[in-house]
C-alpha cells in the first residue's frame, strides 16, 4: 500500500517474498502496471500480456433476504453486538460512582439516562449505522479499510497522507488496547453478580473470571462462524431478557421516560461543571463496542447489522436502561447494582448465568476485530507474517490468528489479576475506544470530502457533531490515565511502535536489496551472450518483492549452483487497495522473455491470503505450463545484523533500538513458504547477511 509512511502507492506487494521475515510494499514500476489491465512497455526480447478487469466479486451477499438474512442477523448478535449489548451491566451503575458526586435524585437519574440515550443515538445510530458504514471498501469495514479508500487516490498530498496514515495506525493500535480490556471488564462485571446472589462467594469472582476468559480464547480456534452460531441464540435470549426486565420496572415508574428529553443531560452537565468530564468517562461505557459494527462488517454485510440494531439491539438497550432508572427512582438504594436488582430474587441466579454467558460473548466482537485488523496490517506491510487460518469456506474474511489470540488472552488475564474488580477496571476502560472513535471520525470526514465530493457545509456539520462528542469522551477518559488508563495506552503505543518500525525497516531493507540487484534487461542480455549455464528440466519460481529488476535470490542461485531450469518464473505478489480481488484481476501483468523467462505480477486484496498454487493454476490457463512435481520455489532469507551506525534510505532513518526490534520481529515472523502456501518439499531458501 505504501512505499513509506508518508507516501502510499496505489498497489503494494504482499509480505516479503524473498525472505521469511517480511512485509514489503514496493510500487509497481513501468514494467508492471499498478492498476490491473493497464498496458506496459514491451521489454527487450519479450512480450507483455495485460488482461481485462471484470467487475469485482462481492465476498458477502450485499442484499440477503429470507432465512439467510435472519441467520446473518442472529450471528451478528453474537459477534458484533456482544460488547455494546452487555453495557447495561455497568454503564448506568458506574455513572453514580462516589467521585461523580451524584445522588439518586430524579434530576440526576434523568440527566444520566438522557446522556446515555443520546450517546447511543449520536455515536452508534447516526455516526456508525447511518454514515460510517457507508464508507466500506468492497464490503469490508474497519479503520484500515477507511485508510485504503483514502490512499487509493493519487491526488492526496504526501504530507496529508502521512498524517492520515498515522491517524489510522493509532486507531488500529488502540483497538488492541481495547481488545485487552473488553473481555476483562465484561466478564468481571457479570461474575460480580455472585456477590449479589451469594455474598459468601465474593472471593471466587477473580479465579472464576480467569477460568472463563481462558476458555473463551481457547474456543476461538473453532472460528467466527461456529462461535457466532453458538453465541447468536444466547444473545437473542439476552436482549429479550434486557427488554423484559426493563419493561417490568418501567410499568411501575413510567415517568422515567422524561429522560428522552436531551435537556436533562444538558442541565446535568451545566450543574456538574468540571466534574462533568469525569461523568462522561462513565457514560461512554454505554457505547463501547460501537467500532465493532464496522470492524466486522465484512463478515456479515451492512444490512443484517443495521436491521439487528434498529429492530432488536437498540430498543432492548433503551428499555433496560430506562428500567434501571425507574428502579433507582423508586428505591435509591439499588443504585449500587441496579441491573441485577431489576430481577426478582428467585430469578437472579439464572440471570447471573445468562449475564456471564453474554459477557463472554461480549468479548468476541473485539477479538474478531483484532484478527481482521492484524490480517490487514500484514497485507499492508505494518506487521510481520503471522499464522492466518481461514475458518469458513463460505464467508471470506473470517479468520483466526493464534499469535494474536494468545497474546490477548495473556493480556486479559493479567488485567483481571491486576485490577480485580470491574469498578477498578472501569477507570481504565474507555480511553482506547474513544481514541479510536476520534480517529474514525477524522478518516470518515476526509472520505466524505475528498472521495464522495459532499458539500463542504455538510461535511463540516457532521465533523462538528461527531468530533464534539468524540473529543468530549476522549478528553473525559484522559482523566483516567493515572487510575489505570495507562494500560491500554501503553499497549497501543507499543503496537504503534512495532507497526511503524516494521514498515520503515522493510522499506530500507528493500532499498538495500535493490542496490545489490541489477536490471532485468541487463541480466537477460548477459545471460543470452553467455551460453555456458546448464539448463535442467522443470520450472523454477523465484519469489521477489519487486515488480522490476532481477531478484537477488536468482543471482545467488546462479552464483552458487551454476545451473538454471528450462522455465523461470519471476513472481511478485502485490496487495491492492481493496479487500478482495475478483478472479479476473488476479494476474496484473504477464511478460514473456527469451530463454524461458516469464515475469508475473499477481494481486491480492488486503483481506486475502496469497496462494502461489492458485496463481500457477491461473497461469496455466494463460499458456504458462507447470507441473507440480517439476516445479521448485526459491526464496531468499536475509540474516539481519544490527550495527550502531544509523540506518538510512532517503528520508527514512532507523536508530539502533528500532533496528534491533526490526531484526527481532524478522526472526520471529512466520515462514514465507507457509504464508504463500508453498509445498514444503519443493522450497529452496538461499541466505545472505546484511549489516544495517
């Protein structure tokens, strides 16, 4: 996607094809068009074939109906709405924490309810459901998908690109911080119901929470589809229970509906003055999980997510919040835990079990979102290769990444052991998600203005509305930094540092490899003059990160082995600015040269995993014949040796600590052969040492 952090290219190679370490993103040169179907100059002694571009194949049904629509809505309940659906466990209660200096008086109850209702309306319904979900990239959502929509236009100023890329990466990094906090907060809040049902079991809350979280992450390997199929019916029962509990109490105190008037919230903010910032830090807990609506959009499509919100999730949340408010109006002492006290005493044990199950499910939205973001980071060159397991043969984009899964599991368990209660954890919760809200708004308004050409007054009005709310929430949560809010911030800073280090290191390393390479035309001319190199039967596929020049691994192979196959394919795989490529877009360019040399540029979307066997199958239909048992794959492996000298390429530099971090990440990246799905017994790796 980008040649450096400030200058994204229209298309970029996938994670490095010349060594097992990496991700590289070189701009296609004149020898390989950056846009499928574009023409290329005919090289010396060769011919070029370019193919037409058909309409892209959607990866989910954009307009499901009938049983399929109902199934997607049900599954979305378990994957998308789990987090925001369990916010009634703690959002209203946390707004009456002692430090907020609120009493259970009608004015304060109406004010808090009003703030919650209109936060849901503005942030979720208007911002995400009505507007941000429009900014999909061929059906895929999320903050990096928004970035791809922006950077795919060459008219973007380089400096503005650099800023927007940084905004998107910060938002993506914050999602990992939120993914670490969310399971801990949700499960702790539910399990704490033990203290309401049986106070003697209070000491079991933390151990039980750890066991439940460990089980949740263990179950992730079964995939989003199975998880959603299991969780969907449970969440349907959960939302029905929320509504029933709320209606039961509202019938006793219907005056609580006065909180629909936004003036109650405005008056409460005026009354609280500076203390209102702290209050907003608790109110925002009602909308945590909203980012999952777009992060998981590629799994289900827009229509099921929107219909589930309007017809089920939103009404049930409102009914329960109003029910909690009505209960506190009737009995102010219930403000300590109004959710569980809504239920009759005999029903509370069953509610505890259901709430715990729903809390487990609540964690799923951010976990699935973390998997999707990681896959995009790998393809766009901001992460080393990781193990990406596709868990559904029917739906694209449903993946499981073991490395991310277990890292989040360890982080969540440590958070539970460190904070030990949802009230303590509430001080850390929210800062990551509100930061992501702000980053998403910035990217959306840029898309609306630059890509959709909306009138400036309309863009400005939306920007003012959304940013006013987002910045207010984010500013309120900054007050939590000293009380635990530093945890997700530290995680986000670490992730951001690793993403930018990896991108910068690959750019500089790629430049070094180009320095020791040579133009393909010069190599072919020299090879044609020197007929002494023996040729053997079969095909050699040299994986290269560059769409031009002679691969370094080919030069090393000739230097050491002094032999070459009859057919040589120079294969470069690029990542496009779209999540998925249609079948006819797979081959971007095909160049046939003398002496059996073929240069191929293939393209994948940033939500796809490259498959070299698939590419060779497409090439066979284009006349490039290969036999699996006569094909060998050559990869380069660089051993990176950090030195104290500052590493620089153009305007990009790396200090010694970043070089050591880059070398460490490179050593621990997934094998290139496994990432490109190459047959293990047909792969040859040639190594070289590079001081940097």
